[in-house]
C-alpha cells in the first residue's frame, strides 16, 4: 500500500494547525487568559469562546458518530473513553497543569502561539515543558514516580457493568437504561445545547467577532482531526501502517492536543533521521507555531520579548515543569482534555477540565494576595 496516505494525513494535520495558529494569534484565543479575565476582571468573553470551541467540537463528534463515520469507542490516543477511571490522575494532573499554565503565562497552545510571535519567554517554557513531557512519556519517570501510587486508586468501571467512561454509558448503567446510540446522541445534545445557551446569552460575546471566530475555528479543527484520523482516510492510514516495514508512531484515532506532542518532538529531535518519529502531534505543534509566526510577520506584530527579571524566569520555568508533568499526568491540556477530550463526553476529560480551572484560578487568587501583601 502506498505510503502517500501517511504524508496526506500529516500534511492535512499541519495545514489545519497553521490555520488554528494564525486564528488563535489574531483573536487572542487563550484558555489561561480566559480564566484570568473571568477571575480578575469579571469578563467572560474568552471563557465563552473556550466553551464555544467545546460545543462545536462536541456537536461535530456527535454528528460523526451518528453517521457512523468515526467510532471513538474502538480506541483513541490518548484513551479518553477507557473503562479505567483514573480519577486521581485527572485531578492531580489537571491541578498541576492549571498552576503551571498560570505561572508560565499561557497553556500549551498559547505557549506555541507566543513562540510564533517572537516571545522568547514562552520558548523557554516550551523547552522545559517539552523535556518534562519527554521524561514522563519516554522514560521510567511516570511509572516510578506516579503510577505506583496512582494506579491503585483507579476505578475499573467494568466491575460495575459499565464498558467505558463516556457519560451516556455511565448514566445508562446507573439508571438501567441501555447505552444506545440514540441515548448517547440525546445526552450529547443536552450538553451542546446548554453550552450554546450560556455562550450566546451574552450580548457582548455575540458582538465579538474575534471570540466567535476563535472558538469556532478551534472547535472545527478538533472535529477535523477526528475526521481525518477516524474516517476513511484514517482507516486507510491504519491499514498502511499495519503493513509498513517501519511503522510510524501514534497511528491512531486522535485529534489536537499539545503536551504529549511536546515530548514526542523532543524524542524526534534527539534522533532527527528517524522520520517515523514524526507523527500527528509533532506536525500539529509545528503547524501552530508556523501559523502564529506567519500572522505575526504579515501583521507586523512579531516582537521579541524576554524575562523582566530573575523572579519572572523562575516563575515561567516552574510553570514549564508543572505543565509538562501535569499535562502528561492528566493526559491532556486545556485543548487536549478541555476541548478534544471533552468532545468525547469522557468523564475523565471533564474532571481534568474542571481541575485545570480550579488550579489556575486558585493560583491567580494567591498571586493577587501576595501582591497585596507586598504592597
């Protein structure tokens, strides 16, 4: 079978990521900024944009599953709908990532956007987070440092007759209702409807083109990722990989996330001639940076920025460590779990999303308290 399907997949992933990077730069789409605006100023515009991305992504996944185009129950990377509910992993990892993205001045996606715009502080955060993600993914750090005490706390849903952690399956198992495609669609529709009602309830949001554009594009990019890897192209890709002499990494149904790709990028850069290490995530990461760079250059917004002082460096460095470790622990970032994972209606993704919010908001409150104490 022709290897061209592999390059078609990677090329498509890169092209979509370029668009996402350019649009995120233009619209200032930032999940950490969304929390900051809401907590510090009471402005929910960017937070609603984030929720719009979730609603769009979720609606797209529901449509793809309802038409039989994509089957997310068969397994994804990462395993969002796994029957193993590692609640402590989602909770702790989400809290760590939330604290880290606040100290590092942006989530994984925003870090890439800032790098593309010339921000050297974010380049340092990216380097540190990437190394930490690499250590968590490709060394024994996770097994020896975390899994030994987290695994015993995980709940096997299969013991309770629940085949995975998708919400309609859990609800159906709890109330004795068959987890049929129709029930799944109904539960998802309720979530989408509730999110859209809240999002568009705000007149200020409805009148903000940038917030509408940013949320819509990020959500559609996630849907496109699911379609590319889980639809007809994705099936051809997996068929080719099974027969390939040198099997490329991460050939699986997946969509956009940015922490594990950081670790995978380090792995590739350590062995740049091993082209099989170039995968969906590596291309997505490169595409977002490049898209942001193009937008910054063409609009003359490319600016070099460095640390204000040593304390600024320490905060960002600590943020990078927490983002890399916490992001892998929670199996995703504010995009990987907060949009892509959420779109699968996985309970773990929702828990990780809430934990990230709590970690970020608590850190901002603490920073404000410290500022007032020093004033």
